[in-house]
């Protein structure tokens, strides 16, 4: 690809270039393989479940001890129904609430790290936030279980109810801390470092001349940040938020340990138990394996396929937005 | 995938060498005749296996046994697929599963029980009384308040509060859910028709009810939610006591209200000893007899009678034989730590017959 | 534009906005930093009772004993995933940086970014269906390591690409001027110059592998014993399993082990991140 070369050298090149191309192709291939295998494996479930899969609220393995029946050409346990609306709703709600908390907090963190904190301390403070991104999901779950749940049940939940009880979604029983609120808080904590790091980088790329020009116009330090720098970083903020959304949608262990695992109903308020698609796959494979017809495991694969599709779409969206930003920056 | 596999295979010896240089590593066990068994499944049996294995392997250094708490469904599935040599399960296999896999045996190892616990301030020292139909009513939403007439009539003289009941159930697949829902199904036709029983059941949509993961999650959720009710495996009775929860008297088939004690658990088991078939697949829930505690079950080892080779078959057989022996694994030295009960003599014999068929 | 002094009231409001804005930023940081410190505090405090020499010298004996099997198991799985993923990821990064200007390059770049966004549980389920059951490998080092490798390859590729892009073109030209072939320039000039960046990528991928749980539960299984050198048909222990599983046991000793495992995982992540910082600092002198 680079410049004209002699035929001799071309031959020399072709060997290792082919090797490189072959290895490089592994990434698209594995992505493709995940899609194909999940699709093939879940195909009987896709055919059996039809549209009910997406709009049904009931996930029931049916009577595993009775003899299975033949329904729509498939052999399934009596009474088996696989509807995932509750899990889709739980996933989307927890991720969106997490994002609603995480985006403003991330902006604050990014502004603090790039402009507010004393320059000497900035590397150390940035390190704290980076470390937060490195904390494994299961450790967040452990902390959520031991610290966050009791706090939400005893303090935060009742407090929010007291303050915002006039909003329907904040009304009603606070419950035991396991639920949408705790899941969203843990997710928020997990995506803040992703968004904050991207925004901080974008802020640091704002040319000094523009900042100086703003100061020259009499803007205060905060006005330079809020009126000049953040607007310039807008594309990054949006792209990073969607990336964070992608992470939140697929988070498993931490959510599993704090979400309360609702089955067959939608949360009545922000404190109510939810299940997400990812945590449901992790917690239900065991029960599904007890279905001798195998339809339950294939339906779980269908959830995995759906989750795969959603996260891929979200990531494509994020990359397109960030890509566009890149294009304008180069122009 | 192929390519990756190829790459690793090539570099693998190098990796082994590098690892053995690590300060904390012990040279990999080379050229031993030892057999390694994998036990996986029930989280209820997991603590018991964790007590058994160190005790057994100390006396039998030729065998190594790995234990995993993955859930009963996984235990059964992996005993069938051969991934595990011993699958642990709180539930026996269904007729269809047996038909599909005729070489798989269901071998009772011990007897476990379950308690119903609650957190009602002021009443946790009182043993409240519940029946299957009342619990079914609580879990399907027909009974919403603690002072509901149905509960009050079982507990005359107790001042029950007018508070909404918070039912807690397991969300992971669990043998606890299996036997609890059997109690409801066997005692309440309406529950049997609408919900049924299983390791994961389709819980009636009941806003405010809480799902918890694992028995510790159940204990914690019950502790944190006043006016809640939960079903918890008897292995966790120490945690239940520490959390200050109340333990319920449960109504048995004969109409008496009982707590789980060695006497009432043993009585229930004895009632069904004679009925236990050769393949030992039988529910012990809601047993007849005046002194029978209603929620007990056999804890099973799910084992393929045809093991891959003789050494493995011998190892599985010897270990299981030790496990059901009252001088071995079935002694109270092990069982009392998890509040299990030993197998009655006849069941122990039936289990041994099945164990001896393992090749 | 001539400078004009703003009206006092206006200035007051601007000052107030500034004060509120900066306090908000500080508050946001505290909201994020506090949980991290609390996590560290909780885990250190609860792990303390389990800390002794046996933690590092004994295998998990039921639910007591040590964590030697989990520690070595995590090391084996991470090493295995790196052995698979590092060559693939780094070479992909080389390709992307040096030749990836065409459509194929951008497709790969795009796919690898998408792959980083695929939830780990989905990859775990994929491996369970294909490797554990499909190929019949059962729970094994190989199934676990390949799953982790698929997870970290895109990180390695993109971070390597980034590191190589930072190598000044002058270096490449100097190599060609000396008569080097393209492959030699890349192997002897470009990659060595980008080595700190590539190492950073490896360290970060290691940190990701060390902390992963969900996909390993259905691929690596768990073992109470030290790895016996088999790549398939033999489950292996790892630290995150202890965290997830032992916290569900009715024994205090098991809980202590769970927190000790969490402590070790966090400590490893901390050390790896500090390593990354030291590498980056060496590359770019403090400014």
C-alpha cells in the first residue's frame, strides 16, 4: 500500500503481510463466530418463541417433571413460556438511570481533574479514577452486597422517598435495598471512569489559544470550562456516554449481586427489584440445564444473542459519533 | 479458533517452565497414579462436600476431589455429560431425564430440611404457625397483611401487626425453591395448578416481593426487610439465629405444627423409607405421620454408573460408599455442622446397592 | 472587543455560578473517590483475619485452607490468555498501524471496538456452547484462556496500534535509508520504539483478565487443587471464583477467604496500574 516497490521486494513482503492479514482477520472472525454460533444454537428457540419472546412478561420453564408436549412443532415442557420483556426493561432502565447519574458526575470529575485540581495532585487524583475502572465487577458486587445495600435500604431509599415522594416512580415501598436503585448506582460507579477519562482527554485537547481568547474576553475560569471547553467536547461526551451505556447494558456479576432478580414483573418504583439480561443469563443457566428438552438453554442463548445485538448496535452508534468527532477535529 | 489453539500448543511447554519458576508455585504433580474427581452441583450440599472431602482425602491420599457449588441443574447436566463424575442435587431427576439417560443413578447421601423464617419486630422470639395454603396465599398475593384472618386464625392470641408482608424468594435456580414449592404444591391444589414446583418457578407477579441470590442473600434480605418472610436451608440456621429472625412452626399432613428437629426430621424420613423405590427417586416433602416435619428432602449424588475407566469408577464408588457409611461421611461429626440428618438404615442400604453398580 | 467592567450584580451572579460549578466538580470527584476508598477499606479490613502464610502455601481445603490453587490458577489462566492473545493482538496492532489505512483496516478497527463492547457473559456463553460442550473440552484451562483471549485481543490490538502511531515517521525513514526491509524496520525499529506502549497494553489486558468472573464460571470451572498441566478436561481454580462463591457459604472461614481473594485481585490490579503509570512516565517526562 505504501509507494511503488520492486517485484522482488513485493514477493518478500507478501509472506509476512499475508501472515499479518491472517492474524488481523481473527478479530472480525471471532465477532462473526460469536454471532453465528449463538444464532445457530438458539435457532429452535427463535422459531418456537416468535415475537412472544420480546413482548412476553412471563419466563417459565414449565413443568419439568411432567412429560413434555409438542407445541408449534417443537418439543417443550408443559407450560413453558419464554418472555424476556422484564429483563429487557430491567436492563434498559438500570442502564439509563446509571447514565443519568454518571454523565453529570463524570463531567464534574473530568472538569475537576483537568482544570480544578491543583496541578501537582492531578496525576494522583486521575489515578484514583483510573483505578476505579480497574476494580473487577465481582468486587463491586461484594461491596454492593456488604455496604451499598444496607445503605440504600436504611438511608438513601427512605431519603429519596421523603424528598421525591411526589414523583410516582419514587413512591411506594422502599424494600430491602436490592433493586433498580442499587443496580443503577453500582453501574454508574462502573461507567464514570470510562466517561470521565474520555471527557478529560477531550478537555485537555482544547487548544490553549481558544482558552486564552476566552479569558481575554473577560470570562471567568468556570465560564471558560462551561461555555467554551465543554461545548467543544460535546461529541466526545455523547460518544463516551454511549460507550458507557454499552458497558452498563452488559454488566453481569455486580448487577446480579444487588439487583434483587425480579421475575415476571416490572419494577413498580425505583426501589423495586429488577433483572437484567446479562445477570439473568448468569443466574439461570443452572435451572435451564434441568430442562430435558433443551429449549430453556436455547432460549437463554437467544437472550445472549439479543444482548449481543443490542450492545453491538450501541457500540456502532458510539463509534460513529466518536468517528465523526475525529473527522471534524482533523478538518 | 484453530489458529489460536495451534499457537498455544506450540508455546505451552514454555509456559509450564515459566510457571514452575514462580516463587509460590509447587512443581506440578508429575507421574502420579492419583485420580481426580469433580463434584459439582447443589449449593446446599456444597458445604457438606467441603467438610467431607478434606476428611476423606486425608485418609485416602490416592484420590483428589474438587468441589463446586454450581447449582443442582448444573450438577445433573454435568453428571450426564460426563464433565463431572459426581453431580450433587437437591432434586431427583425427572422421568424423561431418566428415560434419556438410563445409566444415571440418583443416590441419596443425607437428609436435609428447610425452615420458614420471618422478621416481624416483637414476634421473632415467638414461633408463629403457618400452613401450606397460607404460605401459598402469601406468595401468590391472596394474603397481603400480617394480621390477615388466615394467619391470625393459625395464631390465636398473638397480636399480629397490620403491615404488608414482604415475601422473599430465590432467583437463582435452587433446591430450596424446589422443596418449598413442592410443599406449597402438595398442600394447595390451587398453587399446584397455577404455579407448580421446580428449582426455578414462575413466581406470581407480586410487586414488593424480593428476589435474593443464595441462602446468605435470603438471610440478609430477611434481616433488612421488616415484615418479610423467607424460606432458608437448614444449613444456615446459625446465620438465621444471628440475624435474629423468627422460625416458623409448619403444619404437616396430619395437621400438626412442628419445628425442624432431629426427631421430626427423622420421623418424616422414616414414614417414607418403606415407600422409597429402588432408584430412590422420591420426594420427602409433606410426609404423612403426626411427628413428620413437612419440608425435608434427600440430598442426591447424581452419578453415571458407567464411568470412563476403572480407576475413576473405583474412586467414585469408594468415596460414595464412605459418604453413606454412618462411621464415615454419614456420622454426625460431619452432618451436624450443616444440620443435616443421616440416612435411615434401609435407605443407606439402597444407596449402597446403587453405589456398587458404579463401574 | 474593548474590555468593559461588568456590572457588580452580574459579577456576583457569575461568581456564585463559579463557586457552585467548582463545588459541583469537587463533589463529583468525592462521590467517585469515596466508594473506591471504601471498597479498599472494606476488603482490607475483612481480609485481614484470613491473612497468614497458609494463604499462600496451601490449597483450598473444602472452604478453609489457603488460596494457593486459586492464585496459581489465576496466573495460569492469565498467562494462557496472554500467550494466545498477545501475539494476535500485537500483530494486529502492527498491521493496523502500519498498513491499516484501507477498508480492511477500518473494518478490523471497527470490529475490535465492537468486540470490546460485547458483554463478557455473552462470550462466556459462546465458549460454553462451542468449546466446553461442542468440542468436549469440558471445564478447562484452554476454554477459560481462549475466552479471556477473545476479550483482551481487541484491547491489545488498539493500544498497540496507538503506541506504534506515536513512533515518529523519521525513525521509519531512517530505517529504510539504511537499506532495511519493511519487515526489519517494523521488527527492529518501530516495535522497539513503541515498546513501553505495547507493554502498557499487555499490563492492562492482564488486569482485565485477573478480574474477570462471569465467563470463567462456565469455561474454567473451579478446582481445589493445583493445576496438573492438562489443557483440556481439567478444571482450574481462580481468585474471582472464590469471591463469588465463598461469600455464599455458611462458614466464617469461607467469607474470610472470599475477602482475602478480593484483596489479592485488587492488589494485583493496583500493582498493574502502577506499572502502567511508571511505564508511561518513563516515556513522557513529567510536564
